[in-house]
């Protein structure tokens, strides 16, 4: 039986003490009255929903899976999933950060993000059903016609209808330019879509009245490749002019995948047999509209691993204090017991602190990124909107790949804390490892994220956006450079920041002569960049903790924060040196290996 305590104190620390989000939010007209108490109160309730409603059906959902009825093509979700969804809708959680114009509560995106972190901790598989709806909502909000928005957004806001993203086909995953699904224009302005989509999360289920599929397909005269892909809304049930549900559309689930993890999330093969759809945005510009959803989903996937890292840490910590094995190397610690609790052993501590440092660093980055998204869309100053969007574009692949890779390291470490008791199913730890594994794969594998970061976002603009992040580090160095107590946190990021400039130029130069050099360095590069970003947030968190302690606070929260920061810089951050070294060994040792791979 796993436990979960919503990390409200840490969320409040990041939001109100480190990032001071209410000051930023108050500059945005629709959040002018927002205050910390409102945010905290909503998250407290959200934490109860996650811990009391979702956690109890996490394990049972994993064991029960979803079931497809091949005659009716209907999918039944595991016991309790539908009731939990009804509770979620009735309590208004679906509408939390949606626009008031469409019936939403209009709360800041950061509130929704923290709420989702808690749902991901307690039941990632369940959270995917409403989670994808937010991405589909964002794509239609940005690119739908007023009529499409009026038809779909209020129902998606209320949670009565859910959304999907239908990109992948059997022969086309990473390379969406290979897509074959077809869209035939009809006399009435609609389209008939035909094709097979695979691996569609929440592609069919029994939680909502309708499912709004966002489908990529090609028009008859479309140019080849990615530039010939258009986006369509294909609802499971057609929608009548008065908004009521009409005929069943010819879009069906023909198969459910059996998977390593997130077993209660329905991963469906979807057949489109002349299904009726309407075009979203411009013909052949489908990727532009779909990227709104993909970017939202990439942040969401990082948040999934953050949730799993946190819950794995909480459970491993309790276990490490209770489980007694062997004596401490430095002498008996628990004299009244036959052995010491395993938390006395250095390596057990290392595993626990690794998870803690990755969870808390990840939370800071997630919250910062949510605020950038908020500012990009809603800030009144155009310059702030533009700069926020650019910085978020740089950070998105880091959120997606670095947090999910860290989630893999952390959930495995926490399972290891349990020894054999982590490997067996009873303690729930192996489910966290299994559920996290997909996060490194979908929404563009982590390799693809690293190519996006290095190729497009860094070298694509000669490092201009990276320099903008460098300015944040520069400001912190200027502020704290003479503070001796901050030196242990500031010096490493200042040094790495300088090294990154040279490192990036070097790869850029080699890549100019041979593009495989970029492909060979990208994964290492993203991890170095991830540490630079985490290092910056850990330094800022240490700064707040030091100030509180200097002001006389004896709250152990700040001592813990400082100790975790020290651990992070001592034991995790230094891997950047090895990563830069391996990246520099280049592509030759990979590409001249035909004999080895024969
Ligand atoms: C549980 C689950 C849920 C999913 N949900 C959805 C969904 O809701 N909607 C949807 O449309 N899709 C979904 N997917 C599909 C998912 O996004 C793809 O599986 C993923 O994008 C990778 O595509 P692929 O599996 O075809 O792998 P491939 O594209 O065949 O890649 C295979 C390997 O080659 C590597 N590779 C490919 N190209 C390059 C390159 N240029 N450079 C370096 N390495 C490269 C990849 O990184 C990977 O390691 C889901 C998948 C799963 C398993």
C-alpha cells in the first residue's frame, strides 16, 4: 500500500518564496486580484482529491486494465475510474484554468500544473484522460474558428467531453512527414477522414459523453512530407447545430495495447473510415496548430515524471526509516534494535536525496515554465509575451526530457531502497518505475527532444535564447557574487555557464562540417543544459533558505532545503564534466562502426 502526502509546503515555497508568482500574476489583468491564499486553498482541496480519490484506484487500475469490446468498439475503464471522473467534473476541477468565456474558472495555469503534479503522483494513468483534454483545448483555443470554439470548448471546459491527439500511424512515429491518413473535402465544407492511427491515449473510454479527436491527415493536393499535413476535429459523436449529440461518427477503436506501465490508460488503435471532420487552421498548416497541443503535452509529460518522482521519494523515505538491516559503519545508531534502520547507510541516503533533489528541482522548473506560459499568452506587454514564449521554447525540451530521465533515475533509486521488497508488486514501487518509463518515449522521444534543443533552439538561433537564460544566471551571480555563503551554489553554475558557451560553439562548428556531430552530442548536451537550469533553481532555493535562516528562522524546512541543495551540487551536478567529455568525443566512434554492428 503506497502513501501520498500532497507536497503543499514545497509548492508554496516555490511559488511564493522563490518565484513570487502573485506579483507576476497581478500584472496580468485577468489575475489582478489573485493572492497566495486563494492559490493555496485550491491546491489544498486538489491534494485531497488526488490522495483520497485517485490514489486508492491506482493499484487496482494497474491490475484491472481497460477492456475493449470488439463488437461494440466500446472501452470499459477499470473499476472506480468513471466515478472518480464524475467527481472531478462535479467539483469543477476540469474548468480550473480554462477561460471564463467558455465556462472556466480562469485560475492561473500554475495552479492547474500543481494540481496535475498531485494527480500524476497518485494516478498517472487516470490523469491522462483529462490531461490530454487540456492540450486539445489549447490547440482549439489558439487555432479553432469561433464556431468550432463555441461548439467544443465549453464542453471540454466542463469535462463533459474529453480530447485526444491523433498523430501516430503504424509506419510513422517520429517522422510525421510519412503520414498517410487522408482527408477528402466534401461539398458542405466538411472532410471525410480515412486512415489508421495507433497508440492514441484516451482514444476510447467510458468516462465522458463525447471524445474530440484532433487528427492529422493529408488533403488530396497536399505537398509531400510534413508540409502537407492538416489538422481536423473528428468527434466520436457528431454535434448537432443546437449543441446536442448526433450520429455516431465512423471513428472506432479496433485494439487496445498491452503495456509495460500506465495500464489503466486506454492506448487505442483508431480506425477512421470516412469519419466526418472539420479543418482546424489553414490547409497544410496542421503542424502549426498541433504544436500548441504538443508543447502543452511536453510540459505535461515532464509534470508526470515530477509527480512519480515525488511519490516514489515519499514512500522510500518512510521505508528507509522503518526497515532495519545491518549496523551503521560508523557505530551503532539504534541501540534498542537488532540492527539500524537502513537510512543510516550512506548509499541509501544518496538514493533518497537523489529523488528529493530531482523532485524539488523539477518542481521549481515546472512552476517557472508555467508562469512563462501564462505570460506568453496573457501578459499585457507584447515584449514580455514574446520573451516569455522564447524562453519557454528553450526550456520545453528540458522539462520533457531532463525531468523524465531524472524520473527514471529517481523511481529506480527509490525502488532500490526497498531491496527485493521494491521488486515485488506488494509495495507499489515497481509500478512507479513502469509508469514512468513511457514518459521518456512519448511526445517525441527524449533523443528527439535533445535534437530539438541543440539543433533548433540553440544552434538554430546562434545561441541567442540560451544567452537569455544565461542572463538570469548572470543576474543571480551579480546579486550574490560577493556573498561567501552562496559561493558553493553560485560558483558551479557560473563556471558551467561559461563552459556552455564554449561547448556550444564547439559543437556548432563541428556540426557545420558534419551534421552527425550534432546528433552524436545532443543527448549529452541536453543533460548538461538540464543541470545548468536545475543548478540555477537550486541556487535560488538555497538563497531563500539562507536568508530565512539568517533572519532567525528555525523551521527545519529551510535546513532541509539547504542540505538538499548541497547534496545536489556535490553529487549530481558534477556529472556535467563527464557529459561534456563524452559529447566532445564526437560522432566518428559511432558512425565508423559498421563492422561492430554487422
Ligand atoms: C503508451 C503510449 C501512448 C502514446 N500516446 C500517443 C497519443 O496519444 N497520440 C499519438 O499520436 N501518439 C502517441 N504515442 C506514440 C508516441 O508518441 C511514439 O511512440 C513516439 O513518438 C515514438 O515513435 P515510434 O514509436 O514510432 O518510434 P520511432 O519513430 O520508430 O523511433 C524509434 C527509435 O529511433 C529513434 N529515432 C527516430 N528518429 C531519430 C532521429 N532523427 N535521430 C535520432 N534518433 C531517432 C527514436 O528516438 C527511437 O528511439 C504513444 C505511444 C505509447 C507507447
